[in-house]
C-alpha cells in the first residue's frame, strides 16, 4: 500500500517532469517560430528571383544590351539565387523537424509518468501543482505536439512545391525545351507571370498561415499551465 511519502515523492517527480517538459516545449516553439520567419524570407527571395528570371529575356537593358553575355550572366546569377533560397528554405524545414522532435521528446517524458500511474496509481486526479492533474497536463502538451506534427507535413509540401517551380524554370531554360523562361511576350508573358505569382503566393501563404496549428489554443494551454505552476 502506498504511503504518504510515496505520494509526496511521486508528486515531486511529476512537478520536475512537467517543469522540464514545459521548458522544452517553449524552446521548441521558439525555434519553430524562428524557422517559419526565416523560411518566409527565403520563399520571398525565391519568388523575386523566379519572377525576375521570367522577365529577363524580354527585359530592356538600354545601352547595356550591347554588352556581350550580359543576359546569360544575369540568368546564371538568378539561378544561383534560386538555389540558395531553396536551400535556405529546406534548411528551415529541417529546423522545423527538430522543433517537432523536441516537442515529441517533451511529451514523451510525461507519458512515462502517466504509464507509471496506470500501473501503480498514486496521484490519480490529484493536483500536480495548484489544480491540474497529471493526465490533463500531459494531454495539453501532447496536443501542442500533435498540431505542430500535422503542420510539419504542410510545410514539407510547401518546400516540395517550391522545388517543383524551380525545376519547371530549369526545364524551360533547356535549349530543347521548346519554351523560354520569359513565357513569351504580351498576353502570353502576362499569363506566365500571373501563374508563377499565384503559385508562389499559395505556397508562401501556406507556409505562413500554419493552418494546422491553433495558436490561440497553444498559447492558452501554456498560459493555464504556467498559472497552475506559479508559486510551486
């Protein structure tokens, strides 16, 4: 039979585990936010370089138009910019993977305690800190992880879409492609620009929106937990 000392030790263990988990969750969410912001900048730079490449063949250069090799050199620079922006965006995705892994590790530490409770209940529905039981604390942090894990798949789709756009531009660059990166002139050029702008806007919006994450709910969960922990 469990003694008061057993209960006190389990509660202390739970308090320590929750504090560590909350700290880890906050650190992971900070990294997530930073990576999303850096990814937005990379995607914007990619959009600008792609649109400029689209216009380059028909872009009036004035007196510079007589300079030999100017357009090919500019095109090569734009391709390099696209590659750098795409690599930066992919690196941001890897950081998001790391953030989600941090959330998973934080919630797993509480799950170990919940498993122990299932085998030998001590805390039950009793408060770990002020009022919230371990079961509810674990569920709230697990929901934060679940939402970000779902959003990670969306972010991966954005990177894949950007890679596809760059691949399309490169394919149009090939001499045997039958097309040009400018998309033609007049209405044809305008239509090509509109398609590219629309595709990039959809991807950029998906990256920034984070539709799978209810940010208000996440903030509310963490605020409630912080308030419950206060004074302990």
